[in-house]
C-alpha cells in the first residue's frame, strides 16, 4: 500500500492497517537505511550543518527584537537602532540563503538515494523467477517501484530534516527563554501542551473525513477504470448502459463534493478556539512580566518580555510537529521495511558462478525423470541437486517433493534438427514442460539438459539467447513494427528484418502499409489482427535466430484463415530447425518426428503418429475425437 501522509490541522494519524502492522524498528533496519546514505555522507554532513545553522539563525532576529526595543526605541539611540535593524535583516537573509542551500542538498541527496534504489529494485525484479510475476500482484510490484520509492524521497528530504530542525529550534528557544528569565520560561512551556490538545482533536476529526473521501475517490477511480477502458467502453455501448454509468458517476461525484466541504469545515470551531487560546500564552507572559517589572527587582525589560513572547510563539510549531512525528516515523520505517522485503527476496534462478558457455548450440533437449510443482518457498529444501552433474543420463533420479506435482517423472529427448509435438488435454502440463527449458522455473527433481548440459549449470543469458518461444498470448510493445522486431536483435539490418518477416509470412502485409516497418502497432499491438500479431511474434523470434524453436499453442486462439497463415510460416521452420510444438492442428502434429502425449503431468505415450495410433490408447482416442473432423475434411 502506498504511504499516504495525511495532514490534519496540526495532527496526523495512522490508519487501522498501519496500526496493526507497525514495523519493528531494529538496529539492523536503521543501519541498513543508513547504508543508503553513506555514499553521500559529505553532502549529508553539510546538510546537517545547514539545518543547524538555519534553525538557530531564524531565532536570532527574535532575540535582537529585545535590544531594538530597549536600546534603539526606548533608549532613543538611532545609530544602535540602525545597526540592530541591519544586523537583523542580515541574519534573516543569511538564514534564508542557508535554507536554500539546505533545500538543494536535501533534494540532491534524496533524489540520488531514490535513483540508486530504483535502479537496484528494477535490476532485482528483473532477476526474479517467472513464478514471482505469475503469483504476485502487478499493482503491488508497481507500487514498490513508484509510490514506495517516491516516499523515500519525502522521508529523506522532509521527515528526517523536520525532526532535526524542530528539535534544534525548540531547544534553542527554550535555552534563550531560560537565559532571559527562568520563571517566565517555565510559565510559557506549561501553556504549550494546552495549545496542542485541541489541535490534535481537530486533526483526528478531519482525518476521519479524509479517509472517507479517499474511499469515495477510490470508487470513482474504479468507475473510471472500468468504463473508460477499451473493453469497458465497448461493453457499455453494446448493452446501452451509458445513462446507468453516468448516474453512478454523478452519485459518487456528489458524495465526493460533500466530503470535501465537510473536510474543509471540520475543526473550524476548534481553530477558532485555538486561535483565541494561542493568544492566552502571550497574554500570560505579558501579565507575569508586567507584575515582575512593576514590583521591581526582576531585571526584566520591555524588550525581554517581547523576546519571550516571540520565542513562545516560535515554540508552538516545533512542539506540534514533534508530538506528531511518531506517525511520520512509523510510516517511514514501514516504507523502508516494504522496500527491503522486496530487495531481500531471493533470486532463485540465476547463472552459477562457474556457468558453462558452450561454443555452439544445437538445441538438443533431454528431460530425465523431471518432477515439478509451483512450490511454496518452504518446500524449496526438497529441490533436487542433480544440476551439479555435468551431463544427463538415466542415473538422474527423481524425488518426491510432496503433493500437488504438476509434472512427475517426465523423460524424453529431442535430437538436433528434429521436432517434437506435445499433445494432451488442457491443464496436462504441456506449457509447463517447455517453460522448464529456458529456466523460467527450476525442476524439483530430475534434470533438464540442453546440448547435454544441465540448464542449471549453463549461463542463463546464453541459454535464453539460444531458445525462441512463440506463445498463444503474443505481446507487442506500444511502438513501431521495427521497434518490436528489433527487440530480438537491436543491430539487425534492413535485409535481416525483411528475411525474417518473409519466413514468418508477414512481409507482404508490412509492405502494403504506408509507413512499412515504421507503422505504430498501438497498445499491446491492438492495431493489428491476432494473426498479424502472431506472425510478427514469429518474425521476432526468427530474427533472434535461436538453436531451439518452441511454438506453444501459437495458433489456438485464431480463426481458420489466420491459423492457415501462421501454419504456412511454421511448417518450413520445423523441418529445418530443432523444434518443439504444442498444437492442436493435425498437420502440425503429423509433421513432427515424435509425438509426446501428456496427461496428468506425466508422459503417458510417445512415438510417431503411426506408432501411437497402432497402440490404440490415449492418443488414438484424442485423434478420433479431436482430429477426426479435420481428417475427414
């Protein structure tokens, strides 16, 4: 959840969720926060000096006011009066200049710290396994990268600085008041807490309304997100619900106005009382000072009383800020805790220190007794260590890591230049099998080898560079066709682009476009048809020129004409490259050198089309029910 710093009239409060999940502030946490500031310790030290100097200098004109009154006005000494006025203006100007430098340093430090954290978080998230993205919330990931790290900037530039500045200002004011008159100083400090109490009550009332307004705002955003999206607008139009959605929006908008008006007015009577009460403190000091002066012997002057009253007024703000700083502090610690929790998540899939980088890739694949499950973190201790072996073989044994196995005892081999088709019912584990080859996930038992070497021993970049996957869910970036194609090979020439597109049976369509390769594809490629997006995806993979091609149900969501175009591009490829196909089309399956039948996470049959039909088992049943009509046609 992003940190929301809700400021009431002098008070800030934690939400119920924040109260329930207060972070434990430990020495290790503070040390870790400090470690992010260490690279900028020189700038930080200078910023602390600026805060200290600025806080003290800002009080000095108030102290000079006493001398201006006593020596310059009452004493009628014009030269002294001019000197004191010039000195006061000079001190104020100096304090403001130092304040500018302090603000620049705070901004510089906070921006560089957040720059480092963003870069580190992005690099860390890039290394997270696929399961992290499939099981986690995308919104949560974006929040860590944006709101949470943006909050760090506010913590460094505002919260930490505010604590130091207010503490110094309050301490200096108390010392100055004590120096003038101890009795008057104590009287003034007794009044300060009475000023804060009603202020906090007003803040709490406003906080309640602010929270309700935020909930209303969330509902409005929900309506906008649903009805203003491409799919949402289409649904509204098709069902004629424009008036209904408009009325719903108007209702929530009216509620929001009501909350905002009440929020603005909340605590108004408290503020009237506070404004009146704020003058009580100075009046008490005037009264007490006047009594002491009239009775004599106190040594107080009119200037001293004026200084004491001014310093008392300067204490209200810092005291109120420091009394409420606990909320900001808890939120700051919670912010860092959330960020560190993400940074501490282990990178489970990465290249080993002694990673192997073969000179040439052939795309040969061997699965040996593979077990796999989308395990929980606590189950990770059962992982098989077969990846430490240099090659695969029948000696690779499987373990039983527990229930809920997606794959169990999966074994097969794919020779260079050959093709395999994987068939089976939905949910059988077909896509999971091919996901293990580029190490999107790691096996729990057994091993997966590419070119005779366990994928866990191969350099991860080399492995993925030599594998090309075309999936059913094609993703294109919001850019041009050229941008999307060059994502596979940034330095590809125009000739290479054309050749890849010709092989993917898409060049003719691109050539017919006015802007050719520079045509914009829109958000997620929605300006193109499903078949066109799929063929662009195939061309992108071909431009990568991998040793192993994997087609994961690349045509299952397309109409028959688009499917035929895709198939026309795929057929020549599987005859010339090492390939794995997950497909429903009969001609594709027949073209494969071997067919694997997967059911319930196990390979129940494997062989050629003719061999499997002759067995009269699961494949023949699938063949009759799923492909019979196509064969008859």
